[in-house]
C-alpha cells in the first residue's frame, strides 16, 4: 500500500529553519510533499537546509529573514506566494532568548529583546501569513503552528523573559484561532520539552553531568528529538487535524504532567 503524503501539493513557510527544530520541521514538510520556503537570518544555515531538501527530491526556496522586522516578514510571505503561487501552511519556529537571571537584575534591553524575538516576531509572522491565506480559495484556507515552550506552562525561575514571551505565544495562538477559525484558518501551537537541539548538545558538552537531569524531567526518561516535534507540527498542519484549532500541544515526553 502506498502511503499518502500528508502535505502533498501544499506550500509552506518555516521560520528559524536553518538548524535544530526549525530545520527538522522544514525537512518533514518537504518529506510529506510540501513545497517549502526556508526562512532564517543565517544564510549559510538556511541554504544548507534547502540543499538537504533538494537532495532528497523536494522543492525549497531560501529567503533570508529577520522575523523581528515587519518588512522582512512581509517579504518572506510575498516570496512564497510569488515563487509557489500561494501559502497553505506555516510554522513560526524562530526564537532567541537574550538572557537568564533574577528579575531584579534583568535589564530592560534584555527583557524587551527577548519579547521581540520570541513573541512579537510570532505576531508579525501570523499577521502576514493570515493575510496571504485569506486569499486562498475554498473553505479550508490554511493552517499555522507556532512553536511555544514548556517554559510557558508554569513559572520558571531565572527564565522570566523567555517564559513570559512563550506564554504570550500560547494566548496569541488561542486568540488568533478564535478570530480566523470561521474564515478557514486553523492556528495551533506545539510546546516542546527538552529537545536535543545543537544548542543543547553544546551545553551538554560543557556540562555533561546535566544530561541525566534533563533525561529525568520527562516520564519517558529521555530528551526529545527535533524530528519528534516536526511530526507533531506536520500533523497539525495536515488535513488529519481538520477539527483541531486553538490548542497548545505539549510534545515533552510527559514532562508537563510529572
């Protein structure tokens, strides 16, 4: 029996697609039949992701994008529509936390920068992705997934700015889903636990004693893989999730219920 590709003939955008979770999502989109706009501010990393997709027989376009800048986000979406004809699915994965520490030692600059790179950027992407999807024909016009974090689900000491920004992503997701559901656009979020991204790998090289602590945070007793986040995003973007919107799905090995 031939397996049907879940995203066949869809056009998608993935931000932060140069490495880690974003790259895994872009590769999964392409594997499931989507044409993919790979967006990242890191040109070398983004072009590498495109090359990986093309080598596997997929269709992809790299667009250099700083998602904290509205004109860049608008250009990213316009590039997708101009090159591939429309926009059907999107995953807003790009995020950058500027610092950790006690609240009373945070500078305004660091706090504001983290909100901009983890929350405001998601809103900017949603704004322009929705505008493009509303032009699509048919009852079902599009699906968007924001990448949140388990840091958003409860207070997290010394990580206030990032946790606050990602909690904002959750409410942004729910509020926008309530606005656009009747117009044919589904909007959800995926909330990862501890995932073995390149950043985590570098951290563990410096502090290998922390690996067991990370493993123990999940009831499954291991860290997740970027590909496991990508599969959840693929499902939410696919027609198999046609009755799912406004949800924040934790993909965390049970970390959030432990």
